C-alpha cells in the first residue's frame, strides 16, 4: 500500500492540499488542483489516484459536479496544526502542508491564544464555505451547555481568542460564539434562509471609523504617535462594527468621558466616542458608559 513518505515533496504538497480542502471546505476538483499548482490534467488525475490509494474512504467523486466530496469517514492523512491553519485561513491559505511554529531564540511573541480543536475549526469552515447551518453543543458562561442551531459566516481572532460570527436560530439574531466552547459540531446538509446569511448581518456589514489619539495624561505623546504610526497626532482605523470594541479592549483604549483611565496602562484614547453608540457590544470598550 502506498505511503505518504514514499511520495516526492512536490506530490506531498499537492496531496496535502487535497487533504486540507476536503477537511476544511468539504470538496475539491481537479481544476482546483490544476489552478493552484499549475499542473496538467494527467498529473492531477495521478494525484487523486495516489490520495485514494492512501485514504480510499476519505473522498467520493460526484459525477454531476465533477467534484470530490468529503465522506463521513474522513480522517486526515496530514496533521494540520490549528494555530497555523487559523493564521493561514485568515491571511489566505497558501498550500495544504502546515508545520508547527518553530520558536526563535532571538524573537519572542508574548501573546498566545488558546486554539480550538482542529475538528471544530474544519466543521465551522465547511459550514461557512458551503453556506450550511450547524447543530452544535455549546457551553455558555451564563447558561451552561446546550444544543443550538447556528448559521456561521466568519471566524475571527478578536485578540484574546477565536470566535465565530453566526446567526442564532433560537434568539433570531447574529451573535459571537467562542470557538473553544463547542463540544461538537454537525454540519447540516440544508440550505439557509437569506435572513441567516452574512448579507443579512447588518452589524457585520457596517464599517465604522475609530479615531485614536495619545492619551491626554501622557506628557510625551510623540512616543505614542511613533508607536502607532500616527499622522497629525491621530490614527484613523476603518473596521467592521462587531470588531471595533474587541480592538479597543485589546489595545486598552480609554473610551470614558473625560478620559479618566489614567495610570492603568492606557496609552490611547478614542476621540470620537459617539461612534460606539451604534455598536452592539460597546460595553466591552474600556470605560464606555453610553450616551
């Protein structure tokens, strides 16, 4: 039986791309492989044949669409590291092989996010990619574990953890759900309503401008201006409305009236506080009390 180790590095990359596409998107075609690696039809046919030899139960060809689809018995033949995959998906995935991050002895990253299980990520991505609802177990801080029906449309790093933006059928509204709190996810093979898709998420589709300035309590404001590459003493950021408060919290931006958060690590202040009035999760913005 053919083993992955027996393949050339180039073919391993192509098979890893097949493996990744099946796991995270649920399907792949010969044209996807040809377009990604600039190979010919004969070469792509050999790659799919090699993949089927290694993992015959992972995929099935649907002749109507000419796509290979992921089966319920799918088991990845490559290890896709969650940290690398989430970063790659957010930046545009290059190829199917994901390697664990090798720490540097000279350069250090002090932050570290807790990453959800790869099966959870892949199920969310397949649902998003194919516009399908999910049935899932979710553990809430306020209400504990329950079974929910959600329609996810985006996975987001909010600076503290990964969450998914989804339509909650029970509450009939779009909400944020922490990815690491899912106990299981089943992708449901049904169409979603127009009111449940990304185009109906008004907050998500609303762009807002945040105008950040050095905190008034800082005497040497030029240092902060240099840290954040400010122009004329301010930094203007255009972000999606549901993400604005997360950014303000991550950067410890003082959003209080009169900028009262002194000596608490706040080097920045939000000069256009009124922008927060139209943001659904504005209570997590540091110091914001509403108008």
